[in-house]
C-alpha cells in the first residue's frame, strides 16, 4: 500500500474521531449550560429534564436502526447526513426562543447523533485491518475519554465568558470541518445488511417515549387522578383519570408487542432490532440487565449536580466545569488500572470493583451535599466515582459479550450499547423526578412551618421547582424573601441528596446483578466470543460514555 494511501487513511481517522467528539462535547457542554438556559429562557424543571432526555431517548431508540440502514445506503453517506442534521439542529438549539423549541432541536440532534456513532465504528472497521485496526479503535475510544474531560471546561468557559448559545454553536465549525475532511479522506463502504425492522423501531420509540413521558410528567399531571389537564393546542384532556397511568399502560403493552413482534420475525428468518436469541446466553442476558441498571444510576447524577452547584452554592458554569472535571480525571486514571490488571484478574471482578467505587464515590457526594457545602469534599468523591465508572465501563462489555459467538458480535455489541442508553434515559427521568418531587415536598413543609398560607406556599414552591432552582437567587436578593431563599436552598439540597442516594441504590442493584455473571473470561467453546471482526468488544463500551 502506498504512503499516500496510508496517510489518507490515518487522516480519515482524525476526522472520524472529531465526529465522535462532536457528540461527546455537545452532551457534556449541555450539562454545564443548563442553569444558564433556565435563567435565560425561563424553562421549567420538567423542560429541564426533557432538554436532557430528548437527545438520549431518540439516540437510544435509533442507534441500531441507523447502523443497519448505513450498511445499505453507505456508511460515509450516513455519517455526512448525520453530521449535517446534527449541525443544523445545533443552530436551531442555539437560536431557540423557548424551551419547547430547544427540546425539539434536541430531538433532532438525537437523530443526527444516532446516525453518526455507529457509522464511525463501521467506517473504522472497513478502513483498517489487523494491528492497525486495534490502534484506530484505541484512538477512537481515547477521543471519547478526552472529550468527556474537555467538555465541561469548554462548556463552562463558553457559557461564562460568552453565553449558553455558544454551547451549541461550537458544533457548527466542528461540523463543517468533519464534512470537508470526510469527503477528502474517507471512501464509501457498504455491508450486507438485512431489511430494517421498521415496525420494531416504531414500537421501541413508542414504548420508551410513553414510559419516559409518564416518569417525567407524573408530578405535573398527576400520578393517578388529573391534577392539571394535559393540553395540546385547543384540545384538553377530558377525563378525571390522569394521562399518566394511560402512558404507563401504553409502555407495558409496547414491551409485549415489541417482544412478540421480534420473536415473530426471528421465526420467519428476518432481522430484528434486538438480538432476542442471544438473551438465552446467561452472561449476555444478565450482563445487559447489569449494564442497564448501572447506567440508570450513573446518568441521573449529571442532571442534578450542575443545577445544585450553580443555583444553590452559587458557582458559575466554568467553576462547575472544573469541579466535574475530577470525575473525568478519575475515569481516565481508571482506564490505566483496568489495562494493567487485564489478563491477571477476571474481568467481572474489575467490573464489580468499579461499581463498588462508584457507590462509595456517589455516597460521598451525597453526604457532602448541603446548602452551605464546600467544593473541597466534592472533588475527591467525584474522583472516586469517576474512577469506578472507568473501571466498570472498561470491562463490562467484554463480560457481557464473552460467550457470544463471533458471528453475532456486531449485533450483540449494539444491543448492549442500546441497553446502556436506555438505562441512561430512565436514569434522567427517574432521578430527575426524585430531585424535583423531593424539593417540592420539603420546601412546602418548611414554608408551612413559617406560617405561610397554602396559596403563598404554592406560589413559592412553583417558582422554585418550575425554574429548577433558578428562582432561588431572586428570592435571596430581597430582604423580605431572604429566609424563603434559605428554605429553598435547603430543600433543593435535600432533593439533590435524595436523587444521589437513589442513584447509589440503583448501583447496588447493578452490583447484585453482576453476581450472576461468570468470570468474564472467554469460554472454550465459543471461539472469539463477542470479538467479531465487525465490532471489537474492547471498544464497544466507549459508545456508552456519552456524558
């Protein structure tokens, strides 16, 4: 192979890595910028959850679909279309005049992101061979780790020195760079793809959408009876029964329909969104359960902490980015430890050690949370938590895929990635609801002790909770309401603490789920289990660290 061809391939790796960085940077920047968005657009706490959730939900639902479509229409083409959609949606998010418009833009970003990620993996797989492929995937994974660290700082700097709009506009020059670079350095490639399961894709989106809607909106519309009627345009929900139990029922029926449809397609020899037959393998089935639960516990923390750090403790976005950097550093350090013990310690024990470290770290964060807390105890606790994340994610995918036949490695890796993304979506919904519901209940009780009337309490509680804590600063500015601001800070701190301990609880469940896993070492009768030429398991977990 000529030197020119070789240089072109490695240059292509740079632009593929930048495409992955586009997704990671956006996710981490948004976390830090949310409080500024609350102040500027006046979005409610429910909308805060949806700004985070919209992207994750769509991304998780469409990840496998677009990976399959890319094999048919062309991977480079799908990557370019995804970058264009993501970039245009970023402009829409930056220019959004309302919370609703921002949420819509985040939905569209999720579509673009779901096009980008699987095609970057496929393009690397098609471009490199042998030892070079391992190097390429290592660069790809390192890009994710590096951007996870850079994102909060970049987001804090842009938000503090410019505005939150630049948290999205930064994607425009990156998008243009990727498009030009990919066109110049990457050749088109296709694979032998089966017909896309469109019905399964629709069922998965409807099921997850209904479930997440119910979890997020339950405190708004009522968990059983209607507290506030759902309105869409001029139409208003006409029943005493809240739409929330209806949404839960739709989600439950959706799960049944999704599984039934998938099993039917398997019986007639057609492709499915999820590799159902692989769930007969105990390590794959139990590992996916563990991955979902662990992700559920991990991601809720990232929603709550930036709000609390900025609205209660008064840090700006850049300072918040520096505090959260300790988490990324811990994860980076852990990757070295995981590599050092690889081959000497059973992978499942590394996973368990990582989850234990996560639990210790997140409990430490919860114990440090108070209205007058210092950043000093938070940093080491976040470092330990990040260290645990790095250990667990470095080995969990290999443990999940260890008994999967090589020919099924690609779809198995995608299924495991989807499990984690679904866990992230549920984590944001559940822990966000715990945060705001607890804040509401605790603040109402504190204001009742002060002798405020029901109408007065409702006015203050609604202002604080609907603004996701943004109204606290306004209360603190007036001598007449300064005491109420103290109550609000205490309530929001307790809500954040409860959400943090709930995340720890989910991680404990995830740890328990790993007890049913084997050693994580390759079985003799499975060949290169989970290590197919299509998508090596050592890098598949990197696609799940979209923070």
